């Protein structure tokens, strides 16, 4: 299970997983649109589908973690705030 401290960390990770999944779905659609797949293309498509399953599971875990964190904050008033300011430059 994912152990992140703050909402922002959970949301940040969820956004990254969603973007990865979106890009992956585009790649899968490209291969799926081909009328005939070569053996190499079929292997790539299989690998992409495995990655899709992994990312969907990861996204599900993150969404559950966000829900649990939110429910806990509402129920207990337990809100951790990470006041993070990064200096770029």
C-alpha cells in the first residue's frame, strides 16, 4: 500500500499516474488500430497492456488512499500540512 503523508503528495502521484496512463492508452490505441500485427508489434502490445493493468491498479490504490486520508481528516480533524517551498535557480 502507498504510504504518503499529505494530500498534495497523493494528488501529485495520482496526477503523474493519470498522465502515464493517458499516454499509454494512446500507444495501445495506435497498435490496436493496425489491421495485422507483426510478432514484434504483438509483443509490444502485450507489454503495453501489462503496463496498463499495473497503472490502473496503482491509480486505484492512490484514489483509495486519497479517500481514506480525506475521511480521516473529516472524522478526526487530522490534517497534516507540508509547507514546502522549493528554490529553483
